[in-house]
C-alpha cells in the first residue's frame, strides 16, 4: 500500500466493449495524468444467456478497441490499468480472452515488459455441493430460497463476485495490468483508491459514482470519460467531454440508482451509507461530494451469480391494425394459445405474447390502462426443449392471429400482417438460477490470482 494525498482515476466507459469508447474525451482525460485507468466490462443487464452459455455479449473488435486505448495510455503514463468483469460475464473464458488480447496488443505495439495479473472467479457446482453437504446455508437474495441441489442442477455456470481484496493483492504484487473476473463494479475503482491510502468512506463512494463513467454527468451520454479526484474527505467528479457537466443533481441521482434503497449500496464485506452525502457544485462542470460512510459487516459474504438453460427459443412478429381485433386482443391471444395447447398440451414449453403499443415494455406493471392504439406489434416467443418444437409452436401461435374466430368478423383475408412469414431463431433461453450470498473466512478464497510478464522481445 502507498500513501497519496490525492488520487486521480480515469473512467472511460461504464461497460468496456459494449459500444466503443469515445476517443476525444478519453485522450483529454489521459492528458490530466491519472494515477489509474479503470473500467468495468460486465453486467447483469445483458440477461442470463451470456453467463449460462459462457459467451461474450460484445463484439471482440469493440473490446479490442477499448482495451487498446487503455493499454497504450496506461503504458505511456506508467500507471496501472484495471479491468473488472472481463468480457461481459467475468467468467474464466472472459479473463483468458482479454489476457490474450492484451498480449496481442503488447506484441503489435512492441511494448516494454510489464506485469499482468489475471484474477479468476468461476465456481464449480461441486464446490457448492460440498458446502451444502456440510450444512452451510447459502442464502438467497430478494426473496429467493437458500441454495439447494435442485437449483444447482438447473445451473450451467456460476461466478463469484469479488470485492476489493483480489485487486489490492494484485497491486501489492506489482501488477501493471489487472484483468479480473466477475466483480463488484465499485471494487474496480475502490481498490486502487484504498491501496493508495484513500479512506474507505471516500474510496467506496467514489467507486459507485465512477463505475458508469459519463452516466454520472448531464446531458445524458455514454462512453465519454470521467475523471474522479479523490482526497481524504472528498471526491470531485469532472467529465472530460466538452459538452457534459457533473452537477449535484446528476451525481446524486447516479449514486442512488440500481438498488432498492437509494442510500445504501451493499458490497462484499460491508455497505456504503450515502444518507449524509453533501453535494456541492464547484463550478459549472465539477461537483464535490463529502459525507459518505462505509461500514463493515460482521461476516464477509460474496455474491454468487448463476444461470441455466431453459430451452431453445424462437420469435415471430405479428402486426395488427384492425381496430376491432385490437379492441378484442385478449380474445385473439386466447385463440392463439388455445390452438397451441391442442397440439402440444398444457406443459413442456413456454409461450409469451409481447404486445408493443399496449404493454410490451412493462407488461403487468404498465400504468396506462385501456390504451387505444391504432396499431400494435406482437412478438410471439416460443420456448421448448428442442429447436424443431420451438419453431413449430411459435409458427402455430403466430399464424393463428390470422384465424381468430371473433363474433362480427366478416372478412376472409385475415386481419394480421407479418413483416415476414417466418419464425426467427434466437439465442437459447436461459434463466437466472443463482443470486445468493456465500460466507467466506478469507475474501480471497474463491479467487485464483496469477501473474505473468507480458511484452518485450
């Protein structure tokens, strides 16, 4: 650990590789000579498929673009580069993929030797089964039951969400580049701050407001860089783009989002309490924050994320403009569902109707009741154990919008329109199976940290 009175952290993106970093604001931030360049590269927002199937959600070309910018800048400044949740999911595959890209880039640019740390956090089902057999309770979050064998049997891939300790260990060992598995977003930024001597109260809060980069500023923009300036009792947020500004309102609102309690952020080993935060505009572009607190919990718990395959999935797009059918859409969907049941029975598949123009986005939570759209778009979604069944039931459900038997319908041409009379094959359907907390005696025990020298001749 070192001791700095001021630490500057550059955050160039809220999700590395998801769409490319904006280069102008990035290099402007680099010119401010940050002490660390950090980025999160994963999210649950992408859904359970990438984790369960263990694939990336972002094109490698975009990931390479962002990694190349960060690597060249960090080597030019001789400061650490830190990436968390590598390649969208933070699985071992993602860590290995990013490590490979870093090696290729080092060779391409003939970089001098540097030390790279890779941090792995995949968790095997057998490891958790042994804990369950010993009587350990692995508690579920947000109403989920404790982990059990049945849940594990439905799970294909599991990752542990690391806190700051693996990053600090890598920094203590002299890592110049850190590529880490699934991580708390906050930890990617809080760890280098803590290692530099910034108090926990400030370091963890700074991690929260820096992890999504330009989302902390206004007007809204993605992929623009933001600089965090951390001192003993404050953090200053400054956007690097010419058109954005960090205001008390933008910083406070960003600090409050993505959680049930807007003032509490739970992390491995503790939580941030933001009820005492004071937001002060320094000028039109920068905001200073003071008053955050970090509290340790008696037990250290790490979140587990797991996903499992449900079945093969298909879509069919149906358009309706007939006002009579729109007014009786529930009966039309009932007819479609009935024809599928006649063929496939009551179970063994899933069938959904997403009605855009009425409640396609929010579903049952849609506050506007009884809307009167002039047209609607319906996405029929069919899920079954095999692809042929998924295709057939989706076709059957979609095409029966043409033949719904409603009293008063006299036309024979059908009242539905297809942008294309075909079923679209989608990624397989996966579900989140594990969102649980496991107690550990050592914050490092679920993680494997490796080091190697990269670059040079």
